[in-house]
C-alpha cells in the first residue's frame, strides 16, 4: 500500500509539472534514484494493478478455469492518457489542418510544392520538414503560423525523457505570456482541435467553457492545476509548459471588504 501511495504521489506530481528534485526531497532520496525507480512504464503497471485489485478483489471474484473454455477479457486501462512527443504533436497538427481543407494528400502536396509521398510521410510523423516546407503547408491549409512554429521548434530539439528541453522562459512577463499562449495553442491543434465541451468533460467539468475559451484565445492564464489538466487531456506534457506558466502567471488581486466610490466621502 505504501508503494501504491508513492506511485500515485509521483504520478500526480509529474502531471502537475513538479520537478524530480521537489518530489525526491520529502522522500529523502536523490532525484536520479527516484526517476529510475518510477519510470512511466513502472508507474503505469503499478497503478493499473492497484485499480484491478480494487475493482476485482480476489476474495469475491469467481474465475473460471481455462478448461471450462472461457477466455478472460482484458481489463481496459482507464488510467492516464498517453502523452505525445512534440514531433508527434507537430505531425498531428499538420494532419488535422490538411484534413480540414477537404483536399486529398496529393492536392495539398501540389499546392505546397512537395511530392505526395513526402507530404504523406510528414503528416504520418515519419519525416520532419524544414520550416520553409512547414510554412508553405500551413499557409495552403489556412493554419496559424505562430501555433505551428512553436511545435516545429520543439520537434527540432532532441527528446530527453522526463525532462523539459525547452529554452528558458522570457524574463519579461508580457513576453512570457505571449510565449505561454503560443505554446498552449500549439498543443491544441496537435490534439486535433477537440470541441470545448469535450475538453470540459475530459476535465471532469472542473472548468467552465468561458475559461477554456479565454485561455485558448490568449486572454486568460488560469492557475496551474487547471493548466496542467488541460495540457494533459490534450496529450501534452505539463512539465514542458510549467516554466512558461511560472513566468507568465499573475494572480488576480484579492479585493477585501466593501469598496466605495471616492465621491462617497464628500
């Protein structure tokens, strides 16, 4: 049970973008040791086994033997959705844009001045194009260059497991806010632009449609739990956006007590 609780705490911490150093400190172990102990595969297996034991306790479950000719159904994994790498997010975003045009792969390729086979490999994620080619495809498909640029830059960087390989966040808050919203908007098309009501449902109705709309349009930055859950349901990695969020977030001022107009005092 202690191991199960530790696995759940690690999964929650990573979901919220906590660095390994912060997670390791209360456990009195090194970050590297904790990282090696709880890889994504080990976390998935541990938590999946815990759910199975909880939902199907051995003391009450009646199991038939194979001699009775019954096959055991595979228990669906209802845990965390798999995240996508920046490269797969970029390919998914271009694929989504291309499908929305109503054109065939060949037609989009011709307008973008690339071969149909190359275009197919790009949207399948097996080839990463230069920005010049990606820009032409985005323009042909009517996409937002700012959204795709952030994904393309992230896809260029070599993947490093369990780490954030983005460049440092801007020091100026306004620049950080623009960079944060650009990164967030890049994750959205990478998940095939789900409907806002579907997003709200995936987030267990913990956020309003208004907040989702303002967040994705770039006029609002929610607190970190909301951002982490939103990025996660879009198959992104919350830890990648946490430095930008920290540099961009500004807590709403809390107004205490009644506030009267200046004219009230004569």
